[in-house]
C-alpha cells in the first residue's frame, strides 16, 4: 500500500518536483511507495496533513534569493502536532512560458510571488511595462496561456513540457545559483514517522513568542544558544497577528535536539519564551532530480 504525500499543485510546480525527488529517495531506501496529492496552496497542503488526509507533506521553507516562505512558517505555527522529518534542496531555474510570438506581445505575466520576485531584475530589463499578477503556484496560470496570446507565466521547463507550451526565455532568475529548501513533514506520532529511515539529525527547527516587547526579550533566548556554543543557521521574525510590533521568531539550529547540550538549551529557553514549539530534528537529504 502506497502512502500519500501532499504538495503545492497543480502538476508541474517546483514543490511537485521536490516531492518526486523525495519519493524516489524514499522508495530506494525503504521500498515505500507514494502517491502525490496536489493542493491549491501551501497552507492547504499542511492542513490536509494535520487532518490526516495525507501522511506526509513536502513544503518550501526558504529560497536562496527571496528568503523564507512565509505561508509555510505561519501555517506551521498555527497547526499543532506536525514534525519535520527531512530537508532537501532543489535547484530552481525559471523560464518564461507563453504562446506569444515574441516578448513584444506580452502584456501580463503570472506566477507565484516568490518566482516573480526571483526574476524581478530580468522582468525589469526585458518586460518593464507588463502587469505582474501573483498566483497560488507557478503552474496555476499555464492552462490559460493558449487562450490569451498576450499572457505569459514563469515556471519550470518541466512544467512547459508537461503542458506542451513553448518557452520564450530560459534561465531568467536573477541569480544562477537559485535554490529552494523544502521540508518533509509528518504528524509527530503517526506510524509513518517511525517507518522512515533513521538519519543522523544535523538541524533542529523551533519557533517561539516572547512574553513582552521589552529590551532584551530576544537577546536572552539567543544567549542560551550562544553560551552553549550552538550555532544558528537561520533566524526569522513573523508578526503574531495579535498586535502591531509583536513577533514570533523562527530559528534553525545546527544540532540534534536529543544531544545533552540541546536538551539543556531547550529547557532553559522555556524560561524566556511565552510559547515554544519544537518542529523536530532532521538531516538534509542528498536527492536527485
């Protein structure tokens, strides 16, 4: 019996590509097979997992150009009982897809906000007057391109192939080393969490709120890790959505939560935080596209 894995759809997204890469790795290392289930948004992918409609979800968390994927972070904070199992990094190469005969005929470009931002330099240079419209995914607008020759979309070359659409320009992301980190997430106590291959965790991700917006409110939690020699690989703030000026803090740590140092750090951290969520320890997998 195959397990089910949620990801951002429709087919052809980078999230689907990352999911396919993970499933290949999973099948090779465990024999477990999987069915892919696309959802219209990242939030719906994680909600489907939380509601046990799927057993895993693969979601983007950070891009090398545009930083954190805020919908992933906000949804993870809102949902309980989810746990990161693995991370993987996918190279991202954007193409401009359109049925227009040339760039001169394009009036509108659709894509996910992250993709539009990752190509803003190229768009400014070659399509400075077009209207940019955000969509839920890089592939959401592809089906409308044949009906409107003045539209284009930014997506992968794989997506163009899947939808049998022409590519007008390739490698249009502003930085060639563009890549996105994805998390593979499960229910914390689900059976599948115990069936996945054991890795040597190299990172732990946590998030917390602080009791009050006062001097030192963030410094004290960070000093806990500094004093114990635990390195941070990422720190990001997000609004609590309760009041202007109140923030949540998301941190990636280069350590396994089960080590004595990290156990001590996380215990001490509770004294300086209002709410502390530990999303789990995991390793970064080496997977092929």
